[in-house]
C-alpha cells in the first residue's frame, strides 16, 4: 500500500503550485485554473485522510464529492464572468479590470 | 393719583398708533394727534404737580414718596425683582412738568418746522416714544426700571438723530451717540449689579432710606484698589450718568447729535435726555453722599473741568447748533458740580436744590435757544454763522426771544438763569474755592459765547441773501412755542425752589448772597456780554486777529481739542485693527485652521495607506500565505 | 398615546404625505397644514402643562409615557416634559412654522421639505425624550438632514461647509456617545432613563470626572462652544434661509439643552468641580464671538458670530449653577432662537433680492424695502438687548443671576461677559447703518420689491413672539424657574 505521505506530498505540491499560479498569473483563466489546483489539492487531502485515518466512515469522501460539485458550479460562473469581462473590455488581464475602483 | 399712569400711557399709545398706522395717515393728522396726546399728558402732569406739591404731597413738613401704582415685571431672586411703577416725589414730579412742557412745545413747533418732510409720521412716532421713555425714566421706582427706560431713551435718541437716514453724517452721528452711551451704560449696568448684590435690592426707596443706611452697612469694609466697593459701584453708576449727560470724556457724541432735526436737539439733547445723568445722581444722592463721598468729590471735579472745557470750545465753534451743544454740556456740568458740592440737610443741601433748580430753568431757556436756532436755520437754510447777520430786521420775534434766552443763560437778573446759577455758585463757594472761581469764570465765558452767537446771527453785517429766499419770520406754529418758552425763561427763576425740592425733602429758606456771589457773577457776565458786543455787534475784524494771535490753542479749540480724533483712533485702530482683525485672523487661521488641519491630516494619512487596499486579490493572497507561513514558522520553532 | 408623541408623529405624517404630492400647491398645503398642526399642538401642550401644574401636579416631568423597544439594553421610548422642554418645543414649533414660509420658493421642493420634516422629527423627538439613547438617536436624526440640506440647496462653498459642519458635529456626538455609555455603565444600574439616573442612582465622582467633560463637550460643539464653533459661520453662510433659521434657532439649542439636561443634571458633582474650565471657555465665546462679528462683511457671518456670542452666554449661565442664571439661560435660548431666526429670515429675504450678502455692496435699503428694513432694525435692536424685546430680559436675568454667585471669580467673569453688550451694539449698528441707511449703493437695487406676503408672515410671527416675551416676561420666567427648582436642589446639596 502506498504510504499516506506520498499523497500528501502530491497534494501539497499541487496546493502551492496553485497558490503560486494564483498570485503571479495575470490571466484570469490561468488564475481560475490555479484556483482549481488549490481546491483539488484540498479534496485529495480530504479523501486521503478519510481513507487512512477513519476507514470506517465516509464523511471525507462525501465532502470531496460536494467540493467537486461546488468547484464545477464555481467554474461555470467564473467562466461566464470572464467571458463577459472579455466582451466588455476586450481583455482578461486582471490588471486591466479596474474600472470600478474609486 | 392713579391717573398719573395716563401720563405714561398716552405717549406709548401714540407711539404704537403712529408707528403702526402712521404711514396711512395724512401728515397733519399724524402731527395733530401727536400734539394733542402730548397736550393731554402735559395737562395731566400739571394736575399731578399741583396735587402733589400743594395738596397731598407734604405731611409733617416732609414731601413723601408716593407710589400710586406698581406691578412686578420680572423676578430674578426672592429679593431682586424688577417692578414697573410710578414713583412721585418732588424731583420726579418736577421732571414730569419739564418733560411734558418742553415736549409739547417741540411737538407744536415741529408741526411748522418739519412741515412737508418725508417721514413726518415716523418723526412724531419717535417723539412719542421718546416722551414715553423719558417719563418712564423719571418716575422709575427702582434702579432697574430706570435702566430699562434709560436704554429706551437711548434708542429713541438714536432713531431721531438718524432721522435723515440717507445722510451718511446723520447715520454716523446716531451710531456714535448710541455706542458711546451704550459704553457708559455698561458701567451703569455693572454698577447696578454690584450695588444690588451687596444691598439685595433695586428699590430706590430702600436704597435711600435713613440716609442710605442699607448701602452704608452692607458694603462696609470691602475695598478694591484702594476704593471701597460702594464707591466703585456708585462711580460706575455715575459713568452711566456721565455718558447720557455728556460729561468729559464721554461728551463726544453730543455735538455730533446735532445732525438730527433741530426740534429733536431741543427736546432730547438740550432739555430732557441729557439731564438724565444729573437726575440719576440726584435720585441716588443719599447713597452717594453717605456711602461714597469720594465719588461725589470726583463728580464735582469732573463737572468743573467739563464746564470749563466745553465753554472754551463753545467760544470758537461756528456752527450755531454746535455752540449750543457745547453750551449744553457746560450747563449740565454746572448741575453736576452743584450736586458734587452739596451736603444733605437744611442749608447744606443748597447744592442739590440749586442743581435741580438749574435743571428746571435750563430746560426752558435751552429749549428756547435751540428752537430759536431752528427758526433761524429754517429761514437761511444753513447752520453756519457766516451765512447769517442782521437777521433781527427779518425775524424780530425769533430775535427777541433768543435775546431773552441769552440773558437767562448768561445769568442776568431777573431772568431765570440768574437765580439758579447764583445758588450753584453759592454752594460751590462754601465747599471749595477753586471750583467756585472756575465756575465763575465759566459764567463769564457763557455770557461771552452766547452773545457772540446772538450778535453774529441777529446783528453784525448784512449778508447777501438770495432774493428768492429772503429770510422771513417763521410761521405762528413756530413762534408761539418760542414766545411761551420765553415767558417761562423769564419767570421760572422766581419760583421758590427751596420750598419744594431739597435733598432731605424739608423746606429751607435760601437767600441770595449779593455781596459774595451775586454781584461778582453779574459783573463777570456783563463783562462777557460787553466783550462780545465790542467784538461782534458791528462785525469787526478783531476776532480774526485774536484768533490768529492765539495760534495753536485756537486751532485746538476749533477742533474740540482733537478728542474726536482720539476716540476715532480708539475705535478704528484699537477695536477694529488691534482686537477684531486679529481675532478674525486667529479664528480663520488658527482655530479653523486647526480644524481644517485635522481634516487634512486625516486625508493625508488615509491617502498614504490606501495603497494597501488595492483591490488586487492576488496581493491579498500573497500577504495571507506569507503571513500564515511566518506564523506557522513561529509556532513551530518557538 | 401621550400628546408628546404627536410632535414626532405629525412630521412623520408630513413626510408620508409629501411622497404623494404632485405639485408645488400640494406640497405647500401639506407643509402649512403640518406646521400649523405643530403650532396648535405646541400651544395646546403649553396650556395643558400650565393647567396641570396649576392643578397641583408636582412631578418633575409631566405627560410621561414609556415603551420599551430594546429590552436587553433597557432602552425605551420614554417621553416627558417639564417647563423647560415645553418652552423649547414651543420655540421649535414657531421656527418650523415660520421656516416653511421662508422657504416658499425652493427648487426640488419635495425633497427639500422631506429633509426639513425629518429634521423636525429629530428636533421634537430630542426635546420630548427622557431616555438617553432615544435622545441620542433623535439628535443624530436631526443632524444628518443638515448635511443634505446644506450640501444640495446651499450657496457658495456648500459642499465644504456641509462636510465641515457634519464632521464637526459628528465628532461632537462621538464624545457624546462616550459620555452616554459612561453614564449608562457608571450609574451601576444599567438604565437609560434620565429621571431614574438623576433621582435614584448616583454616578461615582471618579467616573463623572471624565464623563462630564465628554458629554459637555459633545453637546457644547453644537452649542458653538469656543474653540469648536467654526462650523457655525461656514455652515450658516452656505445654508439656505430656512435651514439657517432652523439650525441657529433650534438646532443650536439642542446643544444648550443637552448640556443642561444631560451633563449638568446627571453629574452635578463634576459640574461643580470642573465647571470653571468650561466657564472660561464660554466666557471667551461670549466676548470673542462679539469681537469677531465686528469686522465681518458678510451678513450671515456677522450673524453666525453673533450666535456664537449669544449661545456662549447660554452655556455661561448654565454653568453658573443658580436658579436665576439658569432661568436666564433657558430664556436666552428662546430669545436667541427667535431673534436669530428672524435675522436669517431677513437676510434670506435681502439676499434673495440683491444677490449679495456683502454689506459693503448695499446701502439705503430702508428706502427701497421699508418693511423688511424696519424688521431688520427691530431684529437688531432685539439682539443688542433693547428693553421690550426678549433679548433684554434674557440677558439681564443672566447677568443678575450670574452676579449672585458667591465666588468672586464668577462675578469677575460676569462683568467681562457684560462687555459683550457694547460690542454687540457696535456690530449691529454698523450693519444696520451700512445696509439700511445712507445713500443707495447700487442703482439696480432701486427696483427691488419689498417683502412678499409669505415673508411678512414669517417675520411678523417671529417679531410678535420676541415682543411678547419682552413685554410680559414674568409668565415664561416663572414657568422655567419653577421647573428648575428640583434641579437646582441637586447643586445645593453639595
């Protein structure tokens, strides 16, 4: 059986790659993808901890599924926003979206 | 004697009537109503005077104080409350007669003098207001009532001086009169506060009872800067009186007040309002004498100086109304001196009696002089002596009545001024020789400048009069009051004043001291008249030469010793430039600046940190991640 | 429902009716009806109050009612009035009434009157409340509309002035909130009811020492206490006529009333101990305001500084802590409210015609608009304390009362304050002489019309009120003085 640490290493890597991408990328799609990475890293953690630490129960799995559903919904909304932003200002660079700033 | 209330109510009702509905009336209707009302008040006050002096006033040899009516108007504390009431005693009854008589004459005279003026109804409304306030002042039962009416006369005087409100000089004069007297009233008010704080009463009766026992005992032992607190209070109250009565150095408003219509000058600035200060001191005389004798001495000296000072200035003025104004100042100073040198009972109190006597006689002859001057001004349309001369042949009635008034003021027997002035000099002689000689000299000066005025107007050289506007005698409406007042000026001196009005309200027998006082004063007065005759009767060149030889002194006198300039300096430079402007600057820049500075600082601080709230979520995440890592590291390693 | 609640209800109803108004005619009808209703209510209240008192009702406050609206903090809508509040309510009703006539031709009238009514809600609510929190709430309700009224309908630097005024007053109410919380917790028993705190609970002196200054300062800002008065000249100068009237006439009285009702009433010990600091400040206000007014050239600035001086006298007299002086203070509030409202109504009238407020550009208006000018002279004379008008009565009560203080320091300050009567005369006569008398400065002014009928109603109403107090002061002075008796007892014990 694969040791739990390996899963955690992968998920940590994914998490920080996601954070890195979220912080440095200017393209909104790239930011969205990074966000997905962060969320998925967390979901991996949920699944792994459930499987290894509390094999008898299923809450972690449910939570993961729940998370996937939310992520999907969120992505749909986010992409809708991005498309609208693109239509309006012709760019999806976050630095250029400052029209509503005081 | 409840009907004495009507004397006050009539002019007040007239004021409301004329003030509110006057503009809808015809001129002569308004004037007629005003005069009629004043006539009613005059008749009533004669009745009151007769009743008081001859029927009910005297019991046991003493004139009693009568309070026919009084009601509470405002209560401050249990002890201090303002009552509005009517106090009848010898001096207030005498003042009622003086005020209503002169006021009636002025009402009558104004029908002619103010004929056709715009604002005729307003003029009569204010005359009524003035009469009301002045009557209320003299019958005041307590010092606060007096203060109330004191302010009201001030305002009516303000309105009447500024009657020609489109003339800047009249506006300035009215403003000056009000502010100077207001400044004096500040002293009056503070004096009232101090006096009432220690004695616990405003009431004249309580203050003056038993030789001002209350004031003497309640203020014993307290002193401030070397003077007793009682003396301070009385000195401050005198300041109020000095302001209204134009004592040096608060006299500066009176000459300027001549900007008002001449009948107003006769009524307010010669006969009645300006003697309010004298009346105030006389009203509180026992308090002055027993609680603050130092102040009485001060009053005597201020009076002496003012008399001399004003007389000297009067000699060189060329505006006839200003000559009369300075003469008024000088004559009021006589009354003040007389009070200052007076004692209390019996023959010691001759000064008090003489002061009231002079007030009485002066009211008539000075009103006559002003109305006469008004008649002349009406004829030649100028106030300057140089535009007048030989008017005797054009206006004989004015000339003769004016001559009688001049004789009266100069103190030539048997005219009224002689008797009253003689008593003043006698009182001064027994008190202080210096004052006596100064006042004697002033009597000479008075005779001189009055006859200078008389000769310059009615004698002297014939002037080039415009053919269309040949001077002519004034209409009967104006000459009749002159004649009536002339009769008063001749005969009022014969009234036996010591019978009626004395400091302790008991009659005493006064007699004329021919050898020491009367003969010298007549001689001095005659000398003055003769000099005036020599210099001015024929219109010689000598006065100009004398003026030239006096040089700087003459210039100083013409410019009233530059006191106006000094006061101008104080108001313009000190109050406006040195106090108010810096305060304005301070307010705008320091206080408001501090407030704006606070706002500015807030804005700057928020400006400098608002970069942190950039709206860039990536930055926030970055800060969050770094922050949690740092905290995690801290938790792990420490 | 107590009669007092109607004072809040009527303006609220006016607001509702304004929403359905379609034209100017209807708006005016609503406003006049409402304002008249308030006047009638105020008169009824006064009569009822006097009758109750005559019938022997000797409770400190009458017509009390209380509804708890936030139980967990003990906050109630508690109302009640004594003679002082009745006087203040009457003053507010008069000024709200005359203010309506002074804002006859406003643009955006509906919105204007909406805020105007909201302001009235706050003002009346403040005077009837006896619950600290409710009082504070109404206080804030009165302040906020001021910002919009000045910012939208004002003239000159209106945004700046509106912002300054609001911020300074809000700063004051921050202090006030601290004070109220201090009282709330300091009294030991969490109560917001003024009467309960005053009569049954004692705030320890250590707490009073810092709560009293906070409260006094908080209300003092609204009462134009030196050095927190600078909102007043700018605010008044920019505000539209009726707002100036209401602000100087009533809103500034909220400050004086609050100082008296909350700071002095609840914390007499600290007032005795620390009063002298504020006494000096108010003494400065009195003289300083007067001197500042002397050199101003804008009519509204002159009047605003004169308000600083007169309102300073109110706080000055309150701090003297004796019955006469305090009676004088309340009367001065009434008198100053009426006088200054009259002044602002007239300034608005003149400004509306000449389009200038600079006294150097006007002259000889007496000839052009005699009615307005005579009223202006009357206002001026009332302001400089001429007997027969309310100012004299109030000032004299204050001076005599203050001078009865046993301490020499207080008496000397009183004499200093007396000096203001001379300075007042200087600036009033200067203004009157400049703008009303003398030759006509600007030939365009010659065609200007005199006051219109609605302006006449507004000015005459105020003049009658001023003269009524001035001619028969005993009634109102007794009304106030009797209500002060239980309050003054608190100062005497110490």
